[in-house]
């Protein structure tokens, strides 16, 4: 790290991160030239000759040589013998240099060079400095492989070109007459190729991707990236699938001070798989719209549109945008506004449902439109209250839903008075839920309207006890936290009301302390129950970090529940519910255990269990395991990992930090196995190997996904990444990130290097 030299005692040292990377034009012009050497001759203010350890320094340019001539009248420096020039951290070395110092125009014979931003280096017959930002090198080479001692050293990969043009303003290199060789084998002969000199975006062809699977056949994509502006870009991706045809994909992104969004689309004419044209579209937008009225302010606007050509799209385009690979595609537009305690929103939500003959699904209801409003008072003499209103028009295909469409109006009033203290809390709450319906056709009883008013009273309370303890060689604080939650909701007959947006709550530690057994507004469960829970936590005495947590909770219902989602769903009966048991342990940073068990004391059986563990002793070493069980439904084992294979023969590498790997010459195993014990078959399989050679990475990953009980999709992804230059093949990194918890990429951008890190 470099530091600025203080000029007097009142000035503090400044770290290099606080120094200016670039000088302003007026600072760079007319600054003095400093000359230094063993012997110096010449005429002051005209020309100087320095011999022996000659040095010329001006602004961010330093020239060192055995002999250096500097003509001040022309600002020309001529250097010979072991010449080295450092310009803002980029270094050139060779036998002879001629340069106009201020404009940085000149030439360098037979130079070797090394660039600051990506560590690339090479050699050329001649380098022509056109100005301070543009250089042209002839008969040049380029690689990021670290040079090793010895005259016979050859890099694993190298780009050779008739000429390479370097643009430091855009951080782009353009090679003409180029040939990329890997392990001495030519792999990419091109008339011209552009490549990045840093992590900055640039327009141009991106590396082609290659892949193969059992649906598309061999697959080749050649993306083109268009850097339209600092806040806009686009990517065009034609993809040839040997078994299907050509798929044309495009993505456009924009970012403005008040809004941002992304448009993604693809079109495949005459898809041989289905013998029809196929397409998909996704559009997301989030931002604020100024009304120009100070009393109104801004209106928020959020858009999420998803449309595809046919019901089989989700099955045939598995690598498309995640939102398009589902069978329920939302098309949602929401305008929102808020001021102080009041907020409101207008929403239109329509679904595209992709049906399957073998497994049809009931489509959800469109909301066309939905108008909602909320007024909340945070604290009025300790009392908190809110009023919510909602008016929604529900529409769907009645032949599939088998119930009428409707307009629903509802209002929810909530009033609570929390008492909070370090040693505990108590919060009584009253709710009033009023709903009215207007149906487009008569119900079974002949009515086209219905209404319902349901009150709810609840009390939530808890205590917190603490004690100091010592375990496993460390000081801890243990808490004991009993909690009691009572709720009473009287029965209101709702059996004849249709269901538009309601489902059962999952039974877990979050929902066991809620008033309603359902999520949504069409069903309000009748309740007279008491939930009792007890948890204990172990906290690090110094940092307060939670090291372990154990909890248990159970409901005691004083009467049978009468309101159910439908007549075929059995109601909850009076008495004790299943017991929830939970544990989370993280005593050491590299170990984690999390488990939840739903236990039925009457049958002495587990109803549902989830047990997960993770072992991650260091970067690039992670092993995840999970067991998931739901009685009479499913039982699965899920294991995923990323681990250096070199560990098997005692080579543990070195921790270079996140995004830098663990040193060259190392293999990493990656994968995920998701096995269904009840079906006795593999659901998801990912097996792969990554190799880090230092200046290049190799990845091979096989993925198999079960799409139905009788069919599966298999694909092979392989990639060569030439670090700091380009990538060839189909990247499996998105697949690995989505399927392996805490997977780490072997190379991540380390940010922009400072010129002071290579300061002369």
C-alpha cells in the first residue's frame, strides 16, 4: 500500500485508497520533470543526458534506463539499455524507447509489457504510443498465465496477433490476425477479436457457448453484447439447436435515477420438436412516476409480465428465464401511492396457466382489478390500530374452477396495545374482518350476494430469562423464553362461500402463533385455542452471536374447528395438536445444524421432519445434507457439495480468499444428489469437476432432472475460461449456484486495481 508523504506535522498519512487515481487535465499539464542518475551532462533548460541508473519522472509516468536523453524544447525522451516505463501501473520493458513525455506519443522497440488491471503480459516487435490512452503493438502476444523461471517456459494459453490495439479509455483490446492457442493447440483462429482489459463493459461478440442435451441436441450460442450507454445495454443471443432449429434470444436492460427494468424475449421459428413457432417474453419494471403535484408526490409503478406461446414451453425451454419455466405465469401491474399513515395500490393480475393433459391444474383467479388501501396509526397513547380495505374483481375459467366469479369488498380493523419490556411482553389485540360478495351467477341457495363479519380476540405474551454460563470453553448467555398465545374467533358459517384466494397455513413455528389457520380472506377459521411454547438460546457472551437455539410448541384447542377450506377437508378437533420441535446449532462457524420435527403424540409418529446440516471449514469446501419427510406424501434425501479433490492425497492448497481459488493445479468436485426414498429413484442429479490451472479454468458438469414420472432431461455443460480474456463453452455456474448452497465461484472480480499498487 502506498502513502502520500506528509509535508508538515499537521498533515496525516493518506492510504492509497484515498489518493486520486487520475490527475485532472490542468494538473497533468505543465508539471515539472524530475531527472536523476549517476552522471548528468547537458545544458540547463535545453537538453540533458543521464547515464547510469537514469530516471525520468513526470506526473504518473516513470522511465528508467541505462542511458537517457531528454530534450526539454521538444519534450522528447530517448532511452536505451534496459529501458522500463511505468505509466499508471502499466509497465513496458525493452532495449530502446523514444517518447514525447507530456502527450505520450512515441515508440518502443521489442518491448515486453504487463498490464495492471488484469495481470496480462506479452511481448511484441514494436509498440506505438499514439496518446496517453491508446497503444498499438505489432506481432504481439497476450496471456494472463504467470511467467515461470526458465527459457523453455510456455504459457498454457496465449493469443498471438499481427497487431493488438489497446484502448485504456474503454479498457478494450482489439487483436487482428489473431490465433488463440491452448496447450500448444490452436483453438480459435479469428480475423479479429476484441477482449476486455478490465471488468468494464464493452460492446462486441461474447464467447460462444457449446452444450448438448437429450432435448435440444448439440447447442451453439453466439451472443452479441451492446453497451448502449452507461445505464443501458442489450444482449442478442442466436442459438442453434441441432434437434430443433434456431432460437433468437434478446435482453435489454435500463437503469434510470427513478426507474429500472429488463426485457427478455426469445423466438424460435418452426421448432422441429413441436412443429410450430415458439416464443417467450418477460418484462420487469420498478420505479416512481412524478405527478408534478407537490401534495401528491410520486406514484410507484411495478410491472411483471410473463407470456409464452404454448403449454409445453416450461418443459422444452428449461434454460429460459426462471419466471418462464413455471406452469403459472403471472402478469402483474401495480400502481402504489403513500403519504404518512395512508397508502393505497391499484393492481391488475392475470395468469397464464400452462396445462398438462396428464396433470391438469386449476388456474388461480385473475384480479382485474384490485384496489386496496391502508391507514395505520403507529402509537396513540400506546394503542396501535390500522384499517385495511380491499375491493377485488375475481375472474377465471368457470369450467375449471366450478364456482362463480365475483366482486369482493373487505375491511379489516385491528387494534392492539403492546406492553414491551426487556424481561417480556404482552400484546392484546382485537380484529374485525368484514367481507361482502357480489357474484356473477347465483349460488346453490339462489343468492347472488353474501356477506360475513368475523371478530377475533387474541393475547400474545412472553417472558425472557437470562443467565451466564460456560460451555465448550467459551462464555455464553443462556436465555429461557416461555411464550403463551391465546386466540378466540367465534364460528360464522362460511360453507357456501366460494374460495378465491385462500389456502391453509403451513404448520411451523411462525404460523403456530397466528390468529387464522388460513392465508387469504375468503375463510376465517373459528378458534378457541391456546398455544404454549418454550425456547432457549445460547448466545456468545462477547459478540451476542446466536450459537444454538432449541424450541418446542403445541396448541391446545378447546373446541372442534368447524370452518374448513372445503367439505372434503377434515376439521381440526379439540385437544392437543401435534408437537413442534426445533433445533438450530451453530457452535462453530464451519458447522451448522437446523431441524424441525412435527410429532403426533397420539400415534407416536413423526408427521413431518426436516433435518439439514452444513459443514464448511473454509472457502471452496462445503458439504450440505438434508432429510425431508412428510408422512404418506414424500421422503427425500438431498446432498450437495463443493470440495477440493486434491485433499484426497494430502494437497490442501492455500486460501487465497473468496473469488481466487486455492492455488493452481487443483481439482474440485461439485454436485447434488436428490433421491426420493418412497419412489426409489433419483429426482435431480448434478455431477461435475472443476479444474483451476491459475490462468485458466475448466468445468464439466452433467445434469439430469426428472420432469415427470416417465421422462427426464439430461444435459452436459463444459467450459474453458481463460482468466482475464474469454470463455468457451456452456457455463454451468448458474446451475451450480442454484443447486449447491454456499457454492463459490473460483474466480470473481476483485475490483479495480490501484496504480499505487504498482507504483515506481
